[in-house]
């Protein structure tokens, strides 16, 4: 019987080492047994292809990747728990010594968060002892794939909605876990959204949480106090600047009631029905009131609402943001002991060598060996963030990342930014990378 380390299943930084797939540990043992564990290796994290209907990705999650690498270790109780599984019965003592002394001692090359990236281009590269570089694969893919998905969706939504619309992240209740809800909020704020309803995330990130009210408040006070108006008045009494949710019973009647009672309402939220038509009707009744919309919205729904002439000032985005189209990043060995390697599996081929992305100001990328010099007009994108296990480059703030996202998306030609059938951005793969 294996002892339970943490039956609550919450995650502490002391448990980072164990948050991995079993085969990362079994491969590390094999490397150790064969005398290869400490050979220098380079792995790169990238996507082979963009998600359907995506013309670009926004790299995100580096801050959490760095936090993981800085805190990676195996306390004695965890090593004991691994030993008790019986899986590692053939492990030599030096394998357990590696775990006991585990600290990440490698280099991290990465794109600054908020950088636009395309297929085959590394978001991150790990250069470390083989067993360390192998061990970290699972966690790095988890944090970077998910946050990159959220960031890209947010950038697309902001691009479609326009700079003048308020965008709020409402995805906590639909995110895949409490941890994912925090990462979702962070990625949204770092990609152009104005706020999040997640109170813990907002306060941790130096923001005020945003939100309105739920239908339960309106139904409760209507049932017990007598009228929908009393629910609105109660909300106004305690939160005079909070938008009111007016679609619980009849949206147009609720708007008329607010006008007749002359309530100083700063905003209203619509969460159901024909949002385009209802927003136009409410705007006629309450012409100086901001109108916000929510309810399974994404970039496609917003584009359609705007095409219909909806009178909407902002959007709350939840389910389709935090459960959206997956980013299928992979983490592949590209060099071992200075020898370039590549994968030849059909539809899963990779390119060998450590790489650098060179971006031209006039459009187009060149993917070449890391040692290559930039050509005229090119800028190398991958930067060294950690050297020998130490952070040597400060991480960006959320406003800095959001600014990078904004500038990057605006610089892209509209043919690569459109949300339906985007053109493929030109990425030239240097011949030297073909093995």
C-alpha cells in the first residue's frame, strides 16, 4: 500500500517534483542506469501546427515555468513514497541520490511572454543534464499549453471587439480546476482584458475584481420582498456603481422600470435572449447606461453581434475562453551531447539542432540554428532567462506583457489575424535543420 502524501490534492511547491508523468521518472532511471543521466541535452517546446482557424499563438506561462524550475526538488518523504511503490525496485543508489540532490541547474531560453509565435517555432528551450531536461517536460507543457491557449483566445477576442470595449474574464466556474482558473485570469489580464471576476486571482495580481450580480439575488428579493425593483434598489444601495443584471424575467420591462424609477444606473448586463436586439431596445430606453453582455460568448459570437449592430459596451467571457480550442504543444529532444537529433514519425516529424527565431520587421520569420547570426533587418526572439539554474533576466509585468500582445497583433497583417480561414504566416525553415 502506497502512503498518501496529500489527500486534499492541492499542490504545494514542495510537490513540484512529483507532478510529472511516471515515464519521466522511469526514463530518468534508465538514463541513470546507463550512465547517461548527466549528459548535456536540449529540448524544445513548440507546436507542430496551429489550432484550426488560428493564424498565430501568443506565448504565455513563462513566469510559472520559471517558478517551477526554481522550486523543483524531492523532499525525503516523496522519495520514500516513490520507493514504496515498488516500481523502482531495480534503481541503483545513484538514482535516489540524483533525486535527493535535485535542483534545476540548466539554462532556459524562451520567448518573452506575449510574443506572437507560429508552428515549429520554439516557445521555450531547456538546456540541462539529460535527466533534468526530461523530468520537467510534463509540468512545462501543462502550464505553457494552457496559458498560451487562454492568451491567444483573449488576443483574438480583443482584436474582434475593438480597443473601446470592456472585456472581463468570467471563467472561474468553468475552468478545468481551481489552479487553472488562476492561470486563466492571469493570462487574460496579460493579453488585453480589463478585469477578472476571480477575487483571489485579481488580488494576487494587483487588480480589483470585477463583476455584477447573479439571477439568484433578483429571484430571492423578488420572491421575498415583492418586486424586481426592490432587488435592484438593494444592489444599488450597497454597490451603487455595479451594473444590474436585468434579464431574469423580462429584459425590456426591467429597463423600463429602471427608467421610470429614475435610478442612477451606471450599467446593465444581458445574459440571455437575442443580445443584439435586446441591447438595441435597452439602449433606446436607457441611452446613457452602459450595456454589457455575457453568456457563452467568444470571438465568433462577438463578431456576429457587432455585424448585427448590437449596442454593447463590454463583454464577460467565460466558458468558451477557459475550455477553448487546445494548444497541442510538444516537448522534443533536439540535441544530445552536442549531436542533433530529429523525429521521423509520420505527421510527427521534428527538426534537429537548437534553434533561434529570426523575425523581420517587414514580415516573415526564419527558423535557424541557435548559433546563426541575424541577417539585416532580423531580430532574434528567444532570450536567455535562466543560466545554470539562476534567473538572470527579470520577468515582465502584466501591463508590459499586455502591451507586447497589443503591438504584436496590431503589427500582423489582417490576413493572419482574421478568425476564419486565416492565411499562414511565412516561416522559412533553414535547410541546415533538416537531418
